[in-house]
C-alpha cells in the first residue's frame, strides 16, 4: 500500500473503525473512477464513512436523500425564468459542484430519477435545455440501497446495477468495534478530527497513473475467460457482461497501483473479482448457492494466468 | 402393476421349466406365455416404460404410519402418547384408567387433493392413440406365432421358407439338407407375411415407443435365429445391427460419437480381415468337399439309407436322406454339387490378396522389432525437449530466464504434490514441513520477481536470475531428499525434471 494512501486510510479509520477492507475498496473505486453501490441495513455508518472520505481527500461532499417525490431536476438542475434578466437561468442541481455524492436509498426514488442519476454517473455531464454542464472531477457517487423495508420501492434493476463498479456492504460491527465506536463518541465527534491528507490534484494525478497501469495479454485473457465462464456456469442465468469485464480490468488496475506496482497480476484480479461481479450475476430461480459462492467456485476452477504460463501459453509477450 | 409383474414373471418361469424338463410341448408353452404381453399395459410401466416422458404412476394414498404399527393398543383405537401428538386428542378417561397418556387415533384423511393432482391431466389424445397402436403391435407378435404354429398351411409355408433360407446360406457347401421336414408344397406368401410381421412389429414398437427393450429383443432374436439355424448373416449385417442397438441404448451424443467411431473401426477391421485373411484355395475346398461327401455317403450306405439315383448328363447326383430334426429318416431328393472348374481358380483377386498379405506380414515384423525400443525413443525425445526448454535459464533476456526458472520450480513443487495448483503463485506460501528456514520468504521474493518479469515491461537485473537459481537449487534439494525412490524415478523419467548432465552443468556454473 502506498504511503499516501495509508495515511488516508488511517485518517478515515478515526471516524469509522474496524472497516479497513471496505475503506480500501472505496479507495479502489475512487482511483478507478467508478461508482459504488452500498447494499446495507440502516445505521451502520454509511454517511459517516462518506463524510470522512470527503474530508480526508479534500472533496466536496453532498448528500441526497431520495424519496419517491424527488424529481430528476432536483439532481441535474433546471432553468428558471428570471424576469429581471428576461432570460432563463440555470439553477444547478444536487449533482453539480460536488465531488462525492451520497445518494441515500436510491431504491425509493422513481425510475426517472434513478435513470437521471445513472446517466449523469456514466457521462459525467448533465444537459439541461440544450446546454451541457460538466460535473466535477473526480466524481464519485455512493448510492445506498436498503434491503430492509423495501416495500413500495423500485429496487434497482440488474441493468442499472451493472453500471456500478463495486457493490459493498458495511454490515454490523463486531463486539470490539462496537465498543470502540461507543467509546469514541463519548468525547468529541471523531468526524471533526479527520483532516485532509491528500490534495484533490494529487488524487487526479493518481487517477491518471492508474489509467497508465499495464495489463498484459495474459491478464486480459484471464479476465475474458472468467467472464465467459460466468456466463455458462451452472445456476447462472445472466453472467458478467463486457462492461463488467471492463470494470474488472479497471478495478484490478487500481488495486495493482494501490499495491505499489504498475502492472496488473492475477492476484489483483482475484482480489477485486467478487466485489466487482457479485451484483452482475443473475441466478436461475431455485438455483442453490449465492452469487458469491458461484464466483468463488469460478475463481477456483478457471485457470489462473500463472498456471497458464506454466502450461506454456503466452510465453512471448 | 406389481401383481401384473409377478404374474408375468411366473408365467415365463413356468414356461421355461416346461421347456427344460418337459418335451416338445414345452416350447409351445413358452410361446403361449408371450400371449400375456398385451394383457399388461405395455407402455406405461415395467419393462416397456418409455425412457422419456412424464412418469404418471399415481400415488397410492399412504395411511398414516400409526395405523400399521403392530405394537398399538388393542382396546379401541388409541395409542400411547408420543411427542408431537396433539393435546386435545388425549383420551382422558382411558388415560386415567391406565395411568399413562393415551391418544385417540386419527381417522386417515383421504388425500383428495393429492389424488386429483396426480390422476391428473388426461393424456393427450395423440398419446392415447400411440399407446393403443403400440398395444396392437405387440399383440400382433403372439398372434402371428400362434397362427404359424397352429394353421397347417402357414406351418408348411414357414417350414418351406426356412428350408429355402437354409439352402441359400449353405449353398457353397456340397452338403445340403433340409432343415425341417415338410410334406408337399404350400403357399409361401402368407407364411412369409406372418414371419415378417414378428420382427416388423417389434421394430415398429422399438421405434415408436422410445423404449429400449424391443430393440434389445430384436437384436437378441436375430442372434438366436442365427445360432439356432446355424447360418450366419454377413459380418456387416451383424455389426450394423449391433450398432443400431447401441445407438438406441445410448442417449448422450458423446457416447454416440464414440460408438460410431468404434463401429467404423470394426467395419474397417472386418474389411481388412476379409481381404487379408488367408483365404482357402478353391480347388482345395472342392477336394475337401468331395472327401466330406464321400465320407457321408459311406456312412449312409452303412446305415442302409443310401440310394443311388440314376445318373444323367450332369455329374453324379448324390442323395442325402437324413434330416437333422426329429430323427426320422426320410428319403429326399437332394441337390448335387459340381466340382470347381479350372477357370474359376485363376481369379486375380487371390493374387492381390497374396500381395497384401505378404505386405502386412512385413509391416507386422517391423513393428514387432521396433516395439521394445519405443519407450526409450519416447523418453529420449522428451528429455531433449525438456533440456531445450531449460536452455532458456541461461538466456540473455533475464526476464525470460526468471519466468522459466520460477515456472520450473513450480513444476517441481506440483509434481511432488505440495504445489500451488490453481492459486496465483505470489499469493501462495509453501506450507509443507521439510522445507528449510527462510524458504517461504525466498519463495515470496521470487514470486514477486516472477510477476514483475511476466506481467510488466520492466527489465530485471542479473541478481534476479541468481535469486531464482538459488530458489530452484533449494527446492530440488529439499524435494529430492523428501521423495522416495519411486517418486524420484517418476520425477526423472516421467516429468523429465532433472537429468544427470544438467546437474553437473549447473553445479559447475
């Protein structure tokens, strides 16, 4: 782990203790330029985590609470008629001028709002009345979905879940972590102690470096074989799409860079595989096992690039 | 259906007993038992159940276990309290009298829902018609057999047909006789139709019902027919029938492809055998036939049943009088034989067969001589290939050398069973005992170097190669020490992991 990233993680851990792996994964998504879906029960610290991250990296944070009556214009902005200037003026929405957007309970938003958000995530710009307004860089959306109390909501369909790079879950803390949490809140709010240890420009530079990390043919072959194997695995209706394979590559690059290397190895792909691909699988009805189990069995059965090299493939370039 | 099966089996057993212990009437009884076939609904259960399709056996309502337990109370319908019984079913009065809790029996709930569910959807009309057709086809078989046995005209016709068939198969022998005794002539066509209807209907049932037993029966019938009559269909007919049967029995496509390949090989072999098998000389055959015939004539004349027929312009006709069935001697007009003419000997096919035969023998001899040397040749080729692959260890490109060295080390570890298998090599650590101290750290370092060499465009320095060589040396040493002589043998000769001169080279390096 690179030292500057170590510092960031340590800072965030001041506010959210005991979730180091989740913080690492969020940093992976941030460096890879992807978005995160947090599938979780309420009250485990999602907002705290997002706020801590924004403070540690010097990003502007905005929180959007989705309710069924949130309109798309609330997100992307709208044009208002200004009688003084005799023209329409653009009023920016929640997505504008923010680096880190936490969209709470996206499943409660209407489909139109959901697609407005997802489109903005994809294109990194919004178009209102013919004018295009680019979003900030870096731009990260953390959308949360509440599996509890999901009645009367539009759970994100699989096609839209496919657009998120990672799906994470915080989960309840264990005993020690809960004790530490309660102890920490006895005094001052630990969120205030989180300081900015990484400049925004440095983060942008890191994102550029991540794009320059090399993935050799052997690794791309591995990713492709994993994706194709997932499509024909038993119990799987819909496997990993080509977008999923692209995201897997990007996440592996970010992981490799975080590890201090500028080349991707099979280890990196395996480390990010479950998180990147678990929400992309659609299992057949009545199929035993969860998506995670299917993916871990795939990891065991598909030939790693090391083994492929050993068996004589890809020896030259 | 269980009673039907028992009935069926008992009749078959009875028939078989009669056949073995009784006399000729037993064989008829066997055939009578075949009458029972259409009485059992053939396509639904048992032997004729189709392989695919819904299983429509209706559930029989199982009464609750309590009713059939032998150790229940005699008085009325109560049983001792068991955990899980309902409290309101307790018979308080009896329990007070007896001193233990007794529970009233529950009347069995008729499972109407279940019954209606499985007695089910009425069968589609096509299915019903198909089943009726199959029953009709199956009924044809015993009817045809009965007609053949009982109607004298059909019987005669059948026997004539069989005699003709037998003649045709034995035509090249001079020694012809009638298989069945038959009086007079009769119409052949009805008997032929009846005879053909038996395998025909069996074939139709096999095709229509999707079940495998009729195909089996058909093939068994053909084989028994040949055995019983002593005639043989040509090899390709038998192989073809066998192939059809296997295709019917096997379900999955890979099996079928394998079977077709096997059949093709068998056909080619039978063709080659037909061509290359040392055939017999025609004149030698004719001479042996003559001798055989003379012998039989002598035997007949001794038995007193021989009678010379007047000779005509054709060569002498010999008459055989004995038929092989019931043992009665009847005089018969047999067919004669004629000696093979000289022209027929000079058929060029024999020359070709000779040539091919000698060529085949030559090839066989060469193959037999070369055979013992094959293992050595094979091992030598593999050793050379392995040595060539290991030339890379000394190559100028350090990256390639590092990759090759590390992969060779992993091959060693895998061959001894303590390798990483399908895990990424840098994420694995050797856990076996027997490895020296510091080996896991060295392995990790080398794994990182390997990853750098394999997945990045960096160039590595000489020290990387030296580190990898050190790892390889330590791995070899540890594993050779741990392995028994058998494993060492396998490592050296099957996996070609090390050779003597290589070790010398490397130690001198």
